[in-house]
C-alpha cells in the first residue's frame, strides 16, 4: 500500500438508477422502472472492499436510493463496517417512520435537493409536480426525528438569480449546510448545455458565493466549482485556505450502479470495475492509470496546465471531459481560460 497516497474521505455509492423524478440535469438519466444491476450481496461486497481500504463517509445515492427495498439492510451493513452512511435523496418515501428506521439502521444525515425557492421553480426544474412538497415534507420529518440534513442546489442560468433566496431558505429550514453544484452537462444535462455559465458570468457567481459564505448562519460548500478555492483566497474570506478545489482521485470517489470506480458521478470514465477486480478497491485506487494521470498535475493542459492556482483548484475534470473531450483539458467555464497567461 502506498502510504503517501490520500485515501478517499468521502465515497458516493450509486445503488440504483431508478427515480420517481425526471430532473432536467440528472447525470444518471434516472428512470422510473427497471432492475438494479447490483443485488444485495454484490452491494455488500463493494461496501466491504471499500471499508477494508478506508473508513469514510459513505453517500448512498442514485437515482433515488429509497427505491431499493434493501436500503435499510445496506445502511446497517455500512455502519457495521464503521463507514459513516448518509443519503442523497429527493425526499421520496421519507416519512417520520421511515426516518426512524434509517436512523436506527445507522444513517447519520441526509442531503435534500432544492433548485428553486418555491414550488413553481423547483417543480419546473425537476419536471415533476409536487417535487417541492416532497422535499419540504422530508425536511420536516428529519427535524422531527432529529437527524442532520443539508440542502443541495444545481446552479444554472435558470436559477442563478434566485441563488441567495435558495440559500436563505435552506438556512431558515435549519439545514447544517448549503451545497450548490455547478452544472456539468452529462446524462440528461447534455440537453441543457446552453444553461452552463460563461466564464465572466461564472466569476460573478463565485464572488456572490464568497459573500454568502461569510453571511450565512451555516456552512457553504461548492461542488463542481473548484475555482471557488481561488476566489475564496482572492476575496480573503475566513478560512479560505480550507476551501478545496476538485477532489477527483484524492479525497472523493464515486462507485457506479455497475460497480465502476469513477472520480465522480459526472466523469463517466471507469478507473476499474469492483466486480471484475474481486472488490479490491485499494488496488484500483492506487494503480488505476486514470487516477494516477489525474494526480499528476504536469499532465494538465491549456490554461489549467499553466495556472498558478492549479495545485489547489485543479479545474473541473468532468466538465473538461464533457466540453473539451479530455480529462486533463482546461475547465471551459473558468475566467482564466480567457487569458493567455495565468498567475
């Protein structure tokens, strides 16, 4: 084992591709019906392989993880392995009784998605009437049970003007964290690539987020927006040095519903399959050519390759692949791509 290599601190496990919603941006292009590729036994073997290598936060995600009948068993098993299970959900099937069962199984927290500050905007983005009410009901159930939750938001040109309103709604609901995601046009999100920010627009969004981070009564973390690490330092916000960039191949890992190890759910290249590799997560993490390539910053290209902020920003590798066609290309929405030389 490579003692110097960073082990994942957070792993997301996509246990299903099924969901009741038809969200416009869904990276998984989730559908309402179908069989899950991995049965209970295979899921448990994946969890065991992960836990043998690192004891990390384990996000059950999908699709909608509550679509699996064995989700309580999987949560309990993850907890028995000393993983720290949490769940990313749209709120489906999460009444107070279900929340109690999940908490008793060892679930530690939830992330609920809100892409608008009201039913009209959120339901429209999620393409499902009642999606906003579903989240609100799940939030109230979580509060009744006393289980921590955060609010996630996918930021696009559609909802960016409501960004502050969504953040303040999350705070008023009692969320421990607001976690906006910057759109990556993959899955169904390919069809809304025109909603991706232009570099100048994105830079303004990052500065607004820096202001929000200092003003909100809760934590703010940005996903798929690694340039926030640069802007936070430039704006000299408190604890800016702790704002991370892209965590691909370092502190974060994604395991797909087919058992593929990926850098994240948005970068659809397999670093190795846990089924064919006999559930040896550590071998894939340390030996995969893809992961080793991403850890070698000398191989990055374009503006990212010559950028003075590369070591803590790294650019979004998934957006580079989706738009530029290479995992080591420059992130297309970064303002610094417009400059011939970067600091």
